[in-house]
């Protein structure tokens, strides 16, 4: 194998885990602030990187995630306006007619005065959630979660295979349902409703099960049925790690919930438990002799993308811990948000992959007609 | 040839390690849903915007662990294929039902398949169907781990129901579907309820450090006001589907699993020439 993939100028798809780590770092950054300027900056950074490094022709759920974020903001503001909220405020924007509720409805009110402070707090909180959702949408767009499926540890190999089978068969099932429906229509059994759905279910399910048995036979004939024997030692190790990890997680969660400040319990124990649980997944996979088909390399660009995302997250974390002014915007009394320049620079670090990560292959070729020209050239020369 | 007796074994036996993992995960999962009520005042979680995100990561890890333990060495090609195809059906149903006022026909499949294939497959199928739905719509969000665990519980519970047949069985499954649809919504709201924090409507929000009873009553109000309209149709749809389509679908699934002959092993038959292995149950 050549070292060609270490040249970051060569177009290729980045390792999906790198994009997901980048996005989680950026989401961590977004979760640290309620400053609308910083949050907007984070969404813009995510959108720019998506626009620059999205593979052409791939599905783009980024827009859907942005709409979901907008919905989160809208819902909060509508709730705040209609039902009031926990934020006390003095600046009354307007007053809705209040509908009296029977007493004993525990502080719920309908209508009444709408304050600037309440609406601002609802918007900021909603914007924070929307920014986190935008980061996750960016990850979904830049590296489809289906590509992540290839990297599940071997302990999850069978389940991963079932998932791939499911993703392959789902469109066929929809096709089947359509065919059965057309056939029923032709026989004059038109109609809608639950009874029709029930009649549809049986032939579709029957043919699906039939197909699954055929698939199983063909998988077995291709050697899938070969059982991988794990030796007793690695099995014991995995068991010990699993049990230790689970106890650690439970004790850690208990420590977090409990009010008494015990230094050993809580977050450290939780982290140790999670590491042990992850290790048990890895230990079981270690002796797995299966090979991967064309694995994505993990090289400098992957480290760079991961580093940029994590740096943005850590910088915002430090800024929030230090109490840098502008990370949290005062809502009562309402004040104009300012852009704190140091955290903003931290967020901008996450923009670097838009230039320094390798181009996806189809995007490198150019727009679609360019691809066709190229194919024609290949056809003409050969 | 007469049909050989099918050993009455679950498709996916839940061994002690898997059971322990599942129990621990369910415990942490319950805490992850219910922490707003459990956190003591002054604890590390009660005043922390990160707590929900922390639980997203933990639950994702534990869901992977449970599925790994449940499937450890127990999944042959037939189980993988049947799981895959049923998860495909669940995912497709989820995509079809998404967005229409909680009418999620996926739960019907989970209840029926969990009943026929047993609790182990029920759990894995629930988790996988949610994941397939998320992949098909192209959005794996922070809600996915919680939905996986909760849908897994629905399938697991269906596999734990007592023995019954005929009309009694369908009535039992329909009742279970109704309850499962409601409880699923009750739990799933909880994962985002703390996010609303001070932004929630007056008298419906999570107040960190408040007594449990006060938070519970506020959550009750929130549930009645926002979520019941989604959860009730889901539960009712599941129940109606079980009553209307339950019999043929249960029969179809049982026929399929009998043909697949899970858990059957080949036997050596004396007197067949050189004593070649004949897998009696192949056809």
C-alpha cells in the first residue's frame, strides 16, 4: 500500500468518526453559551463547513435539522407567550387576555402579560438547543451514519450485519407493499383504513420472511455461518470488564444524584465505568480475524479535523469556567449581547477544516456535467 | 415427511451476563429518564445544563453493550436475516408514520414480534427498528439512544407476557400495546423536559432542587397539556391494529419462525450409507 493517502490534497472521503468528533466538539461549545451572537457564529461555521465539504449527490439532512432547531425556538417562544414562564420580567411588551383557570391548577396560567425578559430567555434557550442540533445535523450530512456502521466493534458484528440487511431491505418492503396494494386494487378491493392495512400486512410480511430465509441460506453458503470461537481467557476478561464497567456507571450515577459531596463517587467513577465498558467491547473484538473491505485511513487530516472540533469545545469550556463576560447574556434586566472575542476565535478554529480537509471525490471532479465529460473522455480513449 | 417437533426454545436465549447487563442498563436508563425527580438538592446534576447530554452518551454506550451481550455468539445467519428484515419493516413503518400525530404503526410490529420471537429478540428488534428509522430519515439525533432503550423495553415486555392463545392473547396484546404506547410517550418526554428548564410554561417546568412531589405534579401538567394528544392515538392505534390484524400476522410470524427452525441442530442418522450428516430440519 502506498502512502498516497497521507497527501491531504488528494480527494477522498474523510474517516466518518473524524467528522462526528468535530461536530461533538462544536456541539459542546454551543452547549456552553446562551449568547445569540456566539450561537449564530457556531451555526454559520457548521453550515460553511457543510457547504464546503459535503459530498455531492449525498443526502443532506442538515436543512431538516435546522428546521427542527427553528421549531424548538418557536415552540419555546409560543409557550412563553401563551402560558408565561419562570423568568420574572418588568418590561411588558403586550398583554393577552387572561383566561381564568380553576384554582388548584398549580400555578398554570393562560394568557396574561408578555414580558420582554421572558421572550428573550425563551429565545436564547431555544437557540442553544437549535445550535446543538445544527452541529449534529452537520455531522449527519458530512459523514452519513451508515458509513459509521462499518466501524462498529466486532462484538457488535452480527447486529451490525442485521442493521445493514435492514437498510437494504427497507426500500424493497415499501415496494412490496405498493405492489400488493396495486394488485388488490385491480381485483376491486380498493379502500383505505386500518382493515386494508391489516390485509396488506400479511402478504408483505410473508414475502419478507421468505426472503430472509433465502438470504440466510445464501449467507451461510458464503461462509457467514462460520462461528468465531473466543477463547476462555478473553471471554473472562470481557465479562469482568463488563461487570466492572456497569457497576462503575451505576455507582457514578448514584454519586451524581446524591447530594453529599463524596470525592470518590460521581463523575470520576462514571468515567472509569464507561471506559471499562468500552474496553469490554474492544477486548471481545481483539481476536476477531475478520478483515474490512477498503477501510478509510486515519491520517493527518483526520487528526486535524478532530483537533479543530475538540479545540473549539475546550476553549468554550474554559471560557465558561473562567466566567468570561458575554458567555451568558443577562435577560433580566435585558441587555444587549456583546461578542466576546476570545471565545469567538475559539469557535472559528472549527472553520479550519473547510479548507484543510481533503475534498470529497465527486466534489473534486466538479459539477455533474464535468463528471459526464470525464466519463466520455474515458470511453473515447479506451 | 412429517413436520419435526420444533424445540420450544426462545430464538435468542437471555443468558445471565446478558440479563445482568440488561438489568443494569434498564436501571441506568430509568435514572436517565427520571433524574429530574431523583437528583438531590445540591448534587452534581441538579444545576447542570450538561446532565441530559451526559445521559445521552451513557445510554448510547450501554445500549451498545446490551445489544452486544444479547447477541454474543447467539446470532446465526437465520436470526440475523430475520432480525434484519423485521427491523426493516419496523423502520419503514416508522418512516411512514412519522409526523402524523403520534400514529406510529411500528409499535404493532414490536409487540407482535416480541411476543412470537421472545424477549431477547424483542429488545434487539426494538432498538434496531428505531435505528433503522433514524438512518432512513437521515437523522441520528440525541434522542436516538433513549428511543432505542424505550422501544427495546416495549419489545422485551411483549416477550415477557404470560402464556395465552386465541382471543385472550389478542386482548392481552392489545391492552399491552395501549399501555406501552402511553408509557413510551411518558418516558420519552422526560428526556427533553429538563432542557426546557426556565423556558417551560409557568407551572409546567422542571425546577432543579424542588421537592419531588412538586416536580412530579408540574410534569403531570406538562404531560397532559402537550404530550397526551400524541401518546393516546399511538396506544389506541397499536391496540386496534392488534385486534384487527393480530391473528393473521401472529400466524404468519409463527409460520415463518417454524420454517426457519431456530435452535434446531443437525443430527446424524444411522444406516444412510457412509453415515453422512443429514440435517433433518433443513426442509
